[in-house]
C-alpha cells in the first residue's frame, strides 16, 4: 500500500481507525475539518513529489456532512476549483 500512496488527508468522524491503519504502514497522514482544507492539505503533500495525483477516495459514508455521494463529489470539485483560482495548483 505504501508503494502506491504518498499520503492521505482524512475528513469526517471516522478518521481514527483509518489513520491508525495508514500510519502502521508508514503512510503520511493529516486530518482535516472539511473538504476545502483536505484538498489544500493534499496539495501540500503533492508538492513534495515531482509527479502526484490527488484522488477523492471515500472510505466511509459521509452522511454526517453530505446528503450523498454526488454532494460529496461536488464539494471536492468545488474545492479543487477554488484551489486553482487561488493559484494553489497549476491545472484542475
């Protein structure tokens, strides 16, 4: 797993178990309060590498924060666009 994942930024109420599992595999982990800050955290991790990709990969349902998968996807898309508009990344 660590060969394919450079880092993970976690959001939501179930961060604890996933964080423990990732840290046990020597994967860089950061927690975030919301999607906007998660995208910005992922961009910071990505800057450490010559080539990096950021993937939204839900590990749990997010019904505590979003009405469903489409709502969560829109929040991710809007956060990436906002980061692009603030010049935090070169191309969305």
